[in-house]
C-alpha cells in the first residue's frame, strides 16, 4: 500500500477546537430564540404505575403557560431505537406516558416563560400513581409476576450457533465455566440532554438536536406526530459528548410536539440526575460461559448464555443482544459454539447504544473465561489467545460478513513485545508487599464497521467545487466530539490534493444532507461515510480534469494538479475555484457530483490491552499503573484523533471495570443519581495510556482505514480485571470490581 | 440586593437576586456562555470560574457571594490575552474533543498557574481532579498544561 500520504495519518488540528476553548461554540443550552418557551419534563417518581395528573396547581404558577400530559399528545406508538422504517422493533413508547415504566419515564411537559417558572410548575404539579409491582433486575423479570409489556417480560431471545457445541464438549480435555455480570453504565457525556425546536415560516418543524442520526430523529418525530417527513428539519448542533447516549430521541418528539402545538420556540433541558435516570444506559447483563478445550490450548467448543436487562421500553432489546452474540464468533476460531441470548423488560432506564454496543459486555466475561482456560493448563494467556485467534481473510462461522484483514495476532504479538509481557509476567510478584498486590493482565476484543450484512448501509454524498476555491461536501455526518468532520476533510484533502482548510463539511441537517441510511453509529462513519467521501471526491476530481481538457484542449495526462491549483506545462496555474468559474461561464455547467455509496463490507476491527495493576489489600482500591492499548485499525486518518479515542475509550472501559454502575434500590429508585455517587474515572485515577497502532490497511476502507472509536472501550476493562485476578489469585467476574468486591476476594484467598 | 463586582475586568454594579446561582447569573445575566453546567452540584467542574484567582464551581455559589470579588471566565482571559497560549496548546495536542469540559479545565489550570508557575505533572493532575472529562481520558489535557508551563508556543 502506498503510504506517501499528504494528509492521511497527519496530526492536523481540528477547525472547531479554538471556539470551544473560547466558549464561543454554541451548545444546545447556549442557544436562545426570540419568544422562546422553556420546558421541563416531569419524570415519573415511580417505576411502574398508572399516572393521573391534575394540571390545575401547576398552571396557576405565574409564568407557566402549558402543561401537557398523555391526554394531550397524539397516541402513535413508536420505538426510539428505530433509525429507519424497516428496522424490526416493538413500538411501545408514547410522547408522554400514561403508564410509567421506570423512574424517569416522561409523564408530563411543563412550559413557561422562564426556567424559574417551569421549575416552580414542576414542584406544583399534582401527580398520583396507581402503582404496580416493580420489576427490578433480570431475576425479578424472569418470574413474570408483574408484566411490563405484552404477556411476558421476555423481550427478545435468539440462538446463534455453528457446529455442534453440545456434543463437542464431550471430546474436550478440559471445560471451564464462568459466570459474571456487567453494570448499567451512564454515558456521562458532560453535556446533559436537551432539545430545541421551532416552527419556521413554511410551517416546517425545525429541531435543533445534539444527536447522532438526524434521519432517525426525523423518522421518529414523523411517526409520533404523524407529520410529513419533508416538513421536519432536524439539524445536528454542537454536542457535548454522546457515546451512544444521545442516539435515541428522548426529548425530540415532545419538544417538536410542543412547538407545533404552541407555535413558539421551545427549549427543554435535563439536569444530571434526570439524564442519568431518564435517558438511556448501557444494558446490564449476566453472562455464563462454558469453554471446552484441549491440552494443547485449542478451543473446541463454547456455550454462552447471555441475559440482558433491557429496561422499561423495548428500544434496543433485540439489537444489543444480537450485537453481543455476533461478536462471540469473530475473535477466536471456535468450530462449535452456541450463543443463547435473552433480553428482558425491567422497570429501569431503557437500554441504548453505548460505546461498543454489546462488545464491552460480552468481552468483559469471555476474556476472563479465556484467562481461566489458559490458567487451567498453565499456559501463558497471550499464547492461549494466539493459538485460537482468527486470521486475516477468515470467514464468519455464522454467515456474517468476512473478517477482512483481521490483525488480532499482530495486536497480541507486537503488544506483548512492547509491554515486555513475558518478563513482567515472570517478575511481577516480586513487587508485592504486605499491603499491595501487583498483577498484570491482557484482553483481546473485536468490533465491527457498520451494518452491512444486517441492515441497509449506504450513504449519499454531494460535493461541489465552489468559485472561491472551496470544496463543499454534503453528507449526513455528526461530529460527536471525535473529530468526524476533520476525518472527512482529511480523506477528501488526500484525493483533491488541497488543504483541509479549504474543505467544508457541514453536519447532518435533513434539509441539507443527502439521505444517509444509518447515521453516526455502529462504528460506520470512517469506513462507510469516509469511503463515500473518498469515492465522491474521486468522481468530482475526474470531472474537474475532464472539464479542464475541454477548456484548455489538452489531454488528461498533461494535467498537473496540486495544492488547490491545476495546470499544464503550457498553461498557467489556476485554482480549482477559478476552473469552476470557467466551467460555468464557458461550458454552462458546474463542478458538482452526487454519489450514492454502498458499504463494501463489514470487516472486524481488533484490539488488545495489556495492563499492570496495584491492588491495595487493605482498602480494596485498584490503581492502573500501566496500560498499553493496541489497535488494528487499518490506517489512522489522524493520529492525534485516534489517540484521543484510545485514551477516552480506556477511561470509559476502566470505569466500567472498577467503579461505574447505575444502582437501583428495590423500590426502583436510583441510588447513583449524580456524579457524587456515580463515579467516573477522574484525572488522578487515570493512567497514561500508551497506544500502538497496527496499520496494515483494510482493503475496503478509505485509504485502508477502519473503525476505532468504539473498539477502544472494549479491552482495557477486561485486561484490568484479569490483572486484578492475577494480583489476588482470585476470580472476580462481577463488574464493577468495587473495593467491597476486592476486599471480599482478598478475604476469600 | 445590589452587588459590586469585577467581572472579566469590568466593574459592575447590579441589582440581583442574591439567591440566584452564580452559574445562572453568569450565563443568563452576563451572557458568559463559556460557563457550562454538567452536574449542578460541584462534582463535574464544567462550571469552574475564578473567584479572586481561585477556581470555584459556580453552580454551588450564589450570585450574592461575589459581592466585592473578582470573577474571571475564559472570555476574560481572552480579553487580556492570557487565553492564547493555553487554548492553542489544548487545540494542538488534541485535548479538546466535544469541548464541553474545556473552559472549566482551562480555568482550573489557570488557577493552578496563579498559585504556582512551575507545577509538577502530579500537581497538574491534582489541579484538574474536580474537572470531569468523558472524551479525552485526560492524558492530552495534562500534556497541554505541561506545555503551557514549559512555555511551548504553538502556531
Ligand atoms: S455544574 Fe458545577 S460542578 Fe458540575
Ligand atoms: S472534551 Fe468532551 S468532556 Fe472533555
């Protein structure tokens, strides 16, 4: 692969960061509109109850203008997870609920002339609950004593399999079984949820949403309000982090409804507690894994039983379960494997996308189990993984798209070397003192590149070269903070041979962006949208060259183009923009193309993390002393952005392993309703992350690139847990490994 | 109540509701939108501003408490030219992703430098322990602040 890139891989600075530092970037709550109403959702205090509301006292509060409840809103059911009309889901959400299904469910909207008035209105609202027995946790759900939706709490179940695991277990030398749990994780984007909408002069509903999929927001609003798709304009605005949390519309339907009803701009915001309780979370899981293998370390059979807590609405109950299952078949070569996934309704916050989408959960337990298998035969855990890891070009055993240039072995081999794994493993115990135990751990993981093989995965791009030498790329992307815009700019810059500074890529806006089938989710943006930008850039550059030959009577081979200028030996340099001028005046045309791009595949990405921990035997606190994260990402488009993903992903993954959990009390209320109780990793607890990139090129990806943002949150956590288990010679499988759990493990030693 | 305070270098005399939270006063009354709100209880640091050159969380203070004091936000640093080096360092090093934590981070770093012009890496890490960032894993933020300490200038 030609690696003489001008822009690809380079540490180019993003366009938006200075304005963010200066406080000039406008996030949702920074936008004010003339005549705007402020809104707040009254969220249910009860986990499972029919609600009746008396609006009177709230309406009496000075400045409160409207109170809306279930009685006032259209009754069209929808599923906030459904990003296109064809996605198979259960539609069980209302704009405002009659029956609350979790503490935090939307039951009323209060509007007023000021925030203060609305807050008073919320306090004054009289709500009475006709309570049903709450279903908290998977075990309770399985009893089916109290039913949340339909006739059973089982929301979804699916078996995926290859070979014949049951009989293959009989041929194995050893079988190792583990069972563990993973927590509900709060995305913890530092910006809380919010939405603003207004009616424009053509009676279009305009929605300003910090979101991930403008076309999904449009679809859900159209459905909920029965309003024409073509009259709903959703604009993605600057977002203060998402991580999947702002993927599903939470406030958009009710906000759009309020603008339609009142004719006024409406802004609804949530505070931290409301966002924790009333938005979405990473699904918690309970996973049982049984692995059969031989003396030589070869895995022969595996059985995985995964139970998923889907929360109060259906949302992603099917999608996340399937996502977990599919990943189990794409990391190791296992001829006989069965995955049995079930997800349940519970009266807790509904599940949603959360960085890694099921991969962090399944690998959390499976990578502990892999370590235990290696331990059983006294084999080094890196070696055990290498014996079983997939190879480039392998097929997916259950018929999903091929794995592509799967470089997990490189991750493990090069990572072990860079980490000095073998030596450290030998000597780590020498560091132990009576107070501290040291351990090292490794974990591997995989994730995807979009929806190909499961759902429509295509996008449309429109590119023009404008007279002032600017390239304008219209594509439905959403920068969630990762640098997606810059990624697209660098890909286009490489093709155009023009500085990224000359390239504008406006973000998702359903009135500007051509249709995109799946949005900024599923790790598809670099691979699919980036591929589309590369393709369309090539098409328009060809068009530019052809037009040049017509205008200047030369042949294609004579043309030189570079740094935004085009010329031949005999003709002076003109800018691309000047050429666009000439094309218009002389050829009655313009330099513009529209290209539809279908994803060419869905290869896997891989990662491995190597970690050293220091465990305080007295307090149960864990320090991550060292971490090396290795990523097989094909090709970095921008190294700084990639490292930023790896470091941030590690922060989330270590948090899930050690401290993060949305905890529910038996009565369905949330214990961890703010950052004083919900602990994300802060600066002193965060290790310096070393990253190593395997850049061997993915044939279908733009300049060989594939995804990285989500896979970064998969392997650090399991490596930390394996290191703790190494340090304490224990087998912690329940997450997070809190000090209490650690102390229990120390005492059980 | 009437308060007198210096906000970003300008003296103001204003009649305010002393029980208004400082974050609301700065954002809504003074239009200083760099001051972000992430948790409303002093835990995330997004609302960090300087009160007499010390970092405070403006969501846990009342506007009445700034009477006679000096308040600085990034808008103020920009006016005096003090933002330049630090914002460029953050930008160059990739310390800004979604950017929601950034103004608060910068104010905490600034407060540190007022106290100690040559802080160690550990002191830098400690100075931002109350500023949560979900995007960056802090590594690049710490590096940016170290480069400011070392006077490294970026284009
Ligand atoms: S909003 Fe003030 S500390 Fe979080
Ligand atoms: S950059 Fe997003 S929270 Fe720090």
